[in-house]
């Protein structure tokens, strides 16, 4: 339906080649002295005659007008042979009353900001040259003069059109007695090309594809009739947004394009820009959805207020809805927020509409860019050309598919051009100052950032030291005389066997280990058709119950069990029950577990030192509705090992790497001094999260780890867990970001109120930031949620911080695990050990690099062990039932 509906927005290569030819004709028209007045593509000479060569030097100020913020920059470029340079920037909001007021107010505001910037930078005593980045179409007759042809991007300032904007700026500077000399007027597109050209001498095209759209390129002087002289080249600002204003694209414009244009601030103008720039694509989507809804093709024909409100669907919505890797969840969430209540078919259709509209934008942009590239190749009289396009703009950078589509179509339309696309870093900001000393500033930043992150870079020797210390602590925990003071408690679980395939029956399982509590019915079938079937229900545990009294907590648990039994029609049945209790317990038998201490945010009173099985039994008695046979109390780590052991008999280790961090493993009974008997094996719950609580790893704890620990519910405890588990990694990142911001290395030194809130930077953000190929989109979206207006550089730094924290967590986890697999190898007395580790936890499963780094570390630190990692399928539920089943089987064997 959508395809049929938007048929005219689907452009074939033949149509695109035709658009390319039309644009080439417009370029020629714009370059000709006689034809330029009637050309829609104005091909404006910029009087920028060469690309940077690295020898520029001087101290400049740059003023940047053209976006939602006004920017002031201090630019220092040093000719010291190392191309060192400095850039200092300050952003000022551009109020609506200024961008839609009169010219005097606009230029007064610009100068006010510059004066403020100079005062802040202590520059008032210097007479500095000023570069003016003015991102609107201007006709220039020299580098420091430009007459505004017309406003774009929602700017509508009165009394400026057809006047020299440099002259207006100079008058405002004189009025404020500002000691500045305006030397250059530069468009942001030119700034983009020049910035990229500083790093890549092949860069001779600049492209903006964001809120507005435009392109510039280096044209041979002999073709520019509007400027005297035939030697060399000059940058031409095409101002291609107006392509089609003469009707040249009318056959491609749809009814939606026409409706959008009529409702705009400048009807009949910038028609090409209205078909491709991000300022308008969200509105195009809204108009299409509105019509489709009115015709009963979407949302059951119900037109919401959102669909009737201009500008309600923004480009950020389109970006999010086109993130196919996340399925339909983003689309559904956005449409629901807009009160549209979509079906799955509606979500698919809306996603398709977004795709077709943004794809058309990329296609049209590619066709016009291909025309420029072809002209460059023909100018150079080359059969095949290598060139670079400097590119900037939110649509290109942040749309999940746009860049790939644009590249692909450009290369298809100009197969004889090898095109490299380079993202500009603040091209418009450095603009008129030409090439600036950004590198020097970044170099200084780099040193400070490296210094902040250096403690997170652990050498192989340090990791070996961690492994050896973990091994020492494991031994302390197993010995009778040192167990009480050991930081790794090595708790016996009384799980003495793994599944052998004969287990069968119906079992209840409880799973308590986080903010959600689950009750499960598990049916285990043995024999040739052995299988495990599970039915479960999830119940929330409110914060007031997590941190209330023990009686309230266990009454809440029993209430949930009662609801589940009724839901499953099992109210009268007396089933064997396994209780997954994912907190450190000291066990005297498989069905007795004394809570050592709460973790993971739980603080219920009167529980520590008590038997949690007795507390559960008492709560069941208080309710007096049903009875259950509580066979086993189980840690989630043990459940994970048992679940994988059901599939792979070689599995003797369980690892949790999620909200918490823990390991269990099968230890020889002869090594467990705190339990009677020397025969066979028993699973030991290491509770390794407490490793380091005795200070043995203080040498690798950073100031950020200490801040996180001091602000936690249990200061001084679970130190290793606080460096390796999902519950704390986001908080470590937040502490680093605050420190870097205080140093002025991030967010222009501004700490938002939300970033001050503990826990606001969730660990799931690390996974998102590090996994998304277009990471800047993800980073900036997350940072916006935190109230931080980030730059591209900020986003890159945040990603680097996340990477350092998560990599260290995986390496530390790997070092600990290496100690355990080495211990198993020595216990068995073999030169080479083959062993399987059952793993569960969101950090391991969802983080894009954690599992790989962990595995690499284990391999490096335990080279004589061949370790297989096996993902557990619901260790905390299925595992509890299997342990209960094994315990029942062993009990029956014992009775016989």
C-alpha cells in the first residue's frame, strides 16, 4: 500500500541521471555572466582561491551565524612546522525574537556575544582579525563583502536582504567600540571543505546535508564569468537549495511537497532544500501519514491531534523509526507518544514511509553531488578521478542509513570517480578563519583525557597480579582458619551432583535477585525425549519493600506465589520447590541458607544472619493457604552452571556477568575444609564480588571507583563487583564525565543538573554507545536525555570513556575466571584442561565487546586451559528446578 501510495517518491537510476543532467545545466547557467540572473542555482564565487597547505598562521576570532546557536571562536594557528593550532569556542542561544526580528537587532546581538566572549577570554586589549561565517546565500564581490540574497533555515530578519552583511557587522562593532577587523566572509559549506582540506589535500568539495543543504567545490577560474581572471581556481558556493525554484523539478514534486511548501516561511523558494533537508523531512512524513490516515489506511482512520499539528513529527523521530536493528520498538514508542496507538502493520507502514522519504532525499542529494563530481573530472580532463568530499550536517551524520545510501548512489551514478567522504569537524565554526588550530586544542585535551583514563588501561602484568591475588583469596576462603576473614567467602552450596538426564517431574522455582521476582512452573521429562518446559510470571518488587522489613518482603513473595498458583490452577498441589536467592548465603545444607549480607540495592531489615528458607516457610504459614516442599535454596550462579551442565557434562563453572558479578565452580571435597568429608565434589559459590574488600586490589582502584563505592548502599564492600558489574559501570562513567567536564574537556565545562544525579547514566547506555555503528547518534541522543548539549567531539570522548570502563571490567572478570580455571586444572592434575563455563547476565549477553574481551583475557592468562563459554538459558529459573530435581534424585538414591 505504501509503495503504491508513494510511487512518485521512488526514483530510478534513469530519473536520477536525468536530475544530474538538469543540475549540470543549471551549474553552467549559474556560472555564465549573461545567464546567471535567471539561474536558480546561483553558483556564487566565494573569493576563496586555494585550499589550506598547513603554513597558515595567526590569531583570529571567528563569528558563526547560521544555526540554532551563535558561536564565537578564538582561533590560533601556529606556523611552527608541526601545524599546531588552538580553538576556543563559546555557544550562545539564538533567540527567536532575534532570528525573526530586524537587522540591527541581529548584528547587535552578534557583537554583544563577541564582546562577552572577548571579555571571558581576556582579549579586549587586542586588535584581532575576524572571520565571519554566515551560512546563508550571499553574493560576494570580494572576500570581505557579501550581499544577502535571501534567508533560509527559518531565519526571517527584516531589512538585511540585498545589503552587505559585513558592512552591517562593522557598524555594530563600531557602535559597541569592539576592536575587531572583519577580514573574511565565509559560508558554512566552504568552511566544511576548508576544514577537511586541511587534513586531506584531495578535498575539493564541501557538502552540508542537515537542517539546510548546500554544496561548494573548487571550480577552474576560466569557467567563472562572474569574476575577472582565468588563472587558478576558486571555491564556488552553489546554493543548490533553490534548484527547481523555476519549475525544473515540478514533475518530481508530489502533492505533499507542494503542501509543505505552501505552509513554509518562504513559499516557492528553496524547493530542492525542502525535498532533501532534515528541516522538512519530518513534516513530509507527517503530511503523508495524515492523508493515509484520513483515507483509512493507518491507525483505523483515527486522526490524532499530533497528525494535525505542524512540526509535531520531528527529524529525530524519523531517525529513530529507521533504526531497523531495533525492530519496530522505536516506531511503536514514538507513535504511541503521539497518541496514535499503532498496530504492528501500522508500525511497518510508518517505518516504510520514513524510509521512502529519506531515501528520496539521499537519491536527490546524490544526483546533484554526482553532477559536481562529473564537472570536476571533466575540468581535469581525467578518465578516472580520485577526490574527497568534506561533509557535514545532522542528516548525514545521525540518520542510521543516510550516509550509506548516499555513498552507494553517488558511486553508482559516477562509476569513474573514486570518492572518499570525510566528516567535517566544526567546518562552519572555523569557517572564515580558514584553517585553525583545532589540533593543538585537541592535543592538549588528549593529554588530559589520556591521564584520566590511564588507570583503566591494565597491563598484562597487572592482570596476572589480579589473577594471582584472586587465587590466594580463593584458597583463604576454603581453609577453616582463614575463611572467616577471607574477602572471597567460598560458600558451600551442598549441590554435590550435576544433572544425569534421569531427572523428571513438576517443580516450582522462585527467582529473587533483582527488582523483579519470578515464579516458575518447570516440567522436566527424562529419557530419549528429555525436555524442560517452563511457565512463569514476573512480579515487581517495589523499592519500599526492597528496603522495608524482612517480614514485608517475604509476605510480598508469598502473595506472588499465591497469585501464580491460582493463575496456573495449582492452588492445592504440594510441589517440590527450588528457591533461587541471588545473594550471599552461608549454607549448612541444601535447604538451609543464612543470608550473609544484602547486595544489589536490597536493604530489608531483620534478614541478615537469618535462614531465608525458614523466613519463606513462616510467611507461607502466616498466609495459611497452601504448603510447599522447599527442597533447595540456590544461588543464580549455581543455577546457571546446572542449566548448562544439563546440556554439556563438561560444564563445571557458572559465571554471572550482569547487574551483579559472581562465579561458582565444582571443587574437590578434600579441598573444602569447612565441610566434613573428602569424597566427591561440591559446588562452591565464591561470592567473588567481595574480592578486594581487604584492600588487596587497592592499587588498581581509581578515584572514580572510590567515589562510586562511597556513594553506594554498602561502602567498602563488594569492591570487585563495583568494578566489574552492570550495576556500577554506568556510575563509574558518570563520575569520569563529571571530572572531564570540570576540567573543561566536555560539554563546554557545563555540568547539567541531571548529570549530577547518581545512577542517571545507566549501564545499558554503554552497550548502546559502543554497539551502534553510527555511535554519535546514539551518544548524542543519550546525552540529550541527560540534558547535555554535546558536540561531535564530546560524543567521541564519551564513547572512549565507556570503552575504557567496560574493557577494564571484562579484563578484571577474565583475570578472576583465569584463576578458577587454573585451579580446576591443578585439582585434576592435568597438563591441559578442557572445561565449559556456563554464563548468564545482561552485560555478557548484550554488551558488544564484553564477552570477547573476557574470553581473550582468560585465554591469555590461562594458556593451558581450553575454555568453552556456553550461554545459559534461564539459569536462575530452570537451574533452580534442575537442582531441586537432582537433590530429589540423590535423596531417593540415599533412601534406597
